[in-house]
């Protein structure tokens, strides 16, 4: 299995106030992992949207704004997906 590497300063689990273990519980979901491996999920924005849909809580607008900023910073935001986008 692939062990993910995370940025030390800004990363998804910090933005969502989760531990690494909590984040991986959603991000490494077997069904999502299979969809990613088969190419059914094509970009990071879509992956983030699917990960958030697995969480048993609603991700706040401010957290989504910060996730968008992170994906923009990494050059991985795709406007064609459903993740709510805010002007930065």
C-alpha cells in the first residue's frame, strides 16, 4: 500500500481540524481508492469532493474555502467538479 506524504505546513487534514489518522480513514476509503486506481476519479478536486461526502459531518464553507486555496496553490483545482468554490 502507498503511504501518503503530507505537507508539513498546509494540508487537508489540518484545514479540516482532523488528525492524520482521521483524515486517512476517509481519504483511504476502499471504494474511493478503487475508483481512483481505475481512473474513475480524475482530479484532486473531485477526490476532495468524494472524501468530504464520506465524512459524517458537514464541512463548513470556511474549510472549503481553505481547501480551494490549497488546491489552487498546488495548481490542482478543477472548476468542472462539484466542490463549492469561493472567490479568493
